[in-house]
C-alpha cells in the first residue's frame, strides 16, 4: 500500500487517512457511512471476486433479502459516490467492480488502529500462557500438557 493515496474527489491523504488536523475528513466519513449499511457491505463482498453486471448483483441480493432492483441501484450509487465501486457501460449493461483506490484509503485510515489492538492481545496471550504453565506446575503427578487449557 502506498504511503499516500488518493481518495474520492482526488485529494491526497497523509497515509493515515486524516486531514491536516488529524480528523476523519468528509470523504472518508462518506466511505464509512456507505459501509454502515449491511446491503452495501454485501454488495462489496459480491464484487470481491471481480466485475459483475448489475443484474447479477440484484439476483444475488434478492436470493438473500427482499429488495427491489431500484433499491439495489441506489445502494450501488452510494457505493460509487463514496469511491468504493466503479461502473463501466458495456452496451446496455452496467458492470460494477471494487474501486481499489477507495478501499485502500479506507484501509490506510484503519491501519492506524492496528497497533492499538496488537499490544494488549500480545499481553493477554502471555498471561494465558503463564497461567497454563503455573497450573501444570501446581498439578503434581501430571505430565506436561495434560491439563494445558485456557479454561482450566
């Protein structure tokens, strides 16, 4: 992932998806607002394997939920305006695909939280291992690993 990416509208980001003041800007907020809807998240999931015609997306969604073609079109428009999907015309068909620039910018913004979770989870793993080790030592006559469970 590049250090600086372009977000919908063409503005450059600082690599962490923040504006000058470090706040989530309007374009990024639009991406996360678009992702807040389960139907739009499902549409993105359907597009991960590759480009899909609008009709196939409608059919796939209708197999899971009761939704009309115009409603799917509205969801696709929101995703397109948020910079998460692209559309291209092929005759009368509209083919949709994931827009890598939009998803990369969202990933860049989320990446700044990665370390926030890593250290506490590492510490938890260490404490669980310490507890298992102490239980093994406290249990006389048992072989190593016989009672090696986190719940023990």
